[in-house]
């Protein structure tokens, strides 16, 4: 009589109750790391296994990187990786099918990752993570004792994988939104830096530090071509290693940077420690550098240098990171070029025209990202970011046309009103946005800050004042008294109670700019006839003396 194999699948209630818990928990999480950790822990418990690990596909679409595990070595997270199709987990991701093996290490498809400590594990079940037909990664469960995974267990893990993939896709979008906002902040800071009166080297050091932070890299350097000497000169570098600055100089036609200079296009190197084109491989090993992104500094079609960024671990640079680095490089190249030219009205107009164009390009890219964000918090945050970028661009547009050091806030406010009416008003609301008052000439820095304040106040009015209404009006008034300048934004909406919740980021931006940049105060007055936001700042002469 044949011996019956015991059914190892968990009872029905033991499956569906944890599944409901997983679905409810995933719906409450947004960031990637928290979501990954939750999936790993809950899956390991539901499956009754000794280990659950999740791998996410790098932006280059070629490498699966270990991002979470309940048992594998913590120091291997973010470092251990499999190429798509490599190992049982990579095979499951590439083929879109589960892989279940009792003796995993004897399977020809298996690849041992020694740094993870998985040699102590025996059986393995891996499933792909796909969402809307797109591979985003793979997950596996492993046991220390040999185990034959049943069809029900395989189907259960696939179901968990489908839930996980949807949640991870949303979390990745959420992280991407925050990254875009950080990038927007960096671009605004770079724009302010390159138009500041700092000496070029001080400005370049600050740009290198900001670029390293925005791109999440270990090193960022700026090297310029010295045409007289025929070599690349390190002008700025942000690095934790002092040795990086002391590396020998290269000719503009040598190595990877030579390729960038000749082609005028970015070059990505997965690992400089093994790439024969890289001239300082041993130094890179000592300094802990791996992947490299090199982009040209271009001015009117001519390459004047390169911006190099390095990561500490091999990784893929996404198209978005490359585009951001190129934008920063273009802004920096523009600043360098302008620093080399004599100060004149024509040069100032050209500088602001380029910055305006770059900011409008950023706004367009954010608008494209907004179209694919799928609504919700990401949509609202990107919409607010677009308004801020266009407000800064409005200041630079006035400077590009007038060519003066001072900016008239009145036409800037009119442009903000026009852009807001075109792009930021909800479809079911017919809102009239008008600007009244007298000219207000300010230097570019306080003008940019005041433009952002006006944008935020108008955005707040449109977002909160007209709930349940199909019509409304917003007025921007600019006046001055013998003691101060007044900028008011009024609406005829429903008003708000003092303890009503308001957009925290927007009000934080307004208060910071009014207090720190404009040395002023803001009052919010509201009743059933609407809301008035009154910004009180010093007279223009005070700002001119500070400049």
C-alpha cells in the first residue's frame, strides 16, 4: 500500500485571512522600503518558510537587485544582484513563470550568492513580480529543510506576488514623485546659485555638492578644458575622499571623458574598476567607486568640460537621472560661460533667457510626469511643483526681455495669473484671476521669492476657496505706503475657520520666503465673503541697498 504524502498546504482560513491582512497593510504603505519589508515579513509567515526575499529590476532593465529579505545577510541588501534570467529567481522573472525546486543548489539554473549566506537554505520557490505586463522584479521563499512546494502553495505565492507588484509599482511612483520634488528644489537652488555674485570656483563647489545630493552619488566633479595646456583641470569636486582631487590630469581626448567630449553625449559605465577605458581603476578600488555617469558641459554646441558622478556600488543610471544630470550640467555650463564674458546688458538678457527656457523645459517634463501619475497625492504635488517652476521662470522672462537688474513684479504677477488660469484651474470652475496696482521694482532674488509667494497664495485660493462652487474670482493687488509695500491676494470664496487644515507644504514655503527672503510679515483674514492674504514687505529701496 502506497504511503500518502501529507498535504503541506495551509488550511483555507490560514490563507485568506493573512491575504486580507497583506492587502490592507499594503494599501496603507507608500514608500518602497517599508512596502518591501512588509511584503517579506508577511509572505514568510503565510508561506511557513525560513526566508522570503525580494529583488527589484534596476532602471537599466538588466539587473535584479536584492532589496529586502527576512533571513539573508543584511549587508547584502542593495549589493547582491542577479542578471535577468540568471539563477532560479532571475529565470522566473525573465520567463514570467514560477520556479519550484526541492534541491535548489543542484539545479543547473541556480546561482549561489555567497555574500547573502543562502548556502544554508535548501528548497526554493520563486515567482515574477509583474504589473500591467511590465516586469518590476521577482520574489522567492526558501526553506532550510527539503520541501516539495505544492501547486496550491505556488498559486498562493503568485497571488501574493500580484498584490505585491501593484503595491510596489505605486510605492515606486510615490518615491519617484518625492525624487522629482527634490530635483525641482535642486534645480531652483542651482538657478539661484548660477545667478549669484559668487566667484566661479565657489559657485562650482556648491553646484557639485548639490548635484551629488540630488543624484545620490558618492562623488561629483566638474572638470574644464584648459585649451592652452591641452588638459582637463579639476575645478570643483564633492567627495569624501581627499585622494580624488589629487588624481592626475587627463588630456581632453583620453579615456571615458574623451568619448564624452568628442560625442557631446552622456556616457554611463557600470563599473569603472573593470572597464579598460577608465585610467584610474586601482584608485577607484581604493576609493570605493563603481558606476560612473559622465555628461558634457555644453555651451552653444561646444563642450567646455565634463560633469562626472560616481556611485559606491554598481548600479544603472535611469533616463531620469541622466536627464537631471544633463540639466544641471547645462545650467552650470551656462554659468561658467557667463562668468567668462564681460558684464553687459546683452549678456544678462541671454543668461535669463536660457534659464527661463531650462525652467520651462523642467515644467514640461513635470507635466508629462503628472499625466502618468494616475491622480492622487502624486498628481497634486507635481501640479504644485509646476506652478512654482513657472513662477521662477516668469521672473527670468522679464529679465530676459528688459535686460535690467531690477524686475517689475506687476507683469510677473500678470503672467502667473495667466498661467494659473490656463493650467491650474479645475475643469468645473470658472475662475477670474485679475491683477491690479502699481509697478514694483525689485532685485532678481527678492523678486523670485515674491513671485513664488504670489503663486502659492493663488494656488491656495483656487484649491480651497471654491468647494461646491462653479464660479469665483481671485484678485492680486500691489500697493505701497510711505512705510511698506503691500501685496494682497483676495478671493470671494467660502472662507475658512482658524483651525481648518491647510496645505502644509504651501504655507511653509510662503512663511519661509516672506520671513527669511523678504523680511516681511503675512496676515490671513477670512470671513463668509472670502479670504484676504496680505503680505507686508519693506520698500524696494531696502532690497536695493542689501544687494
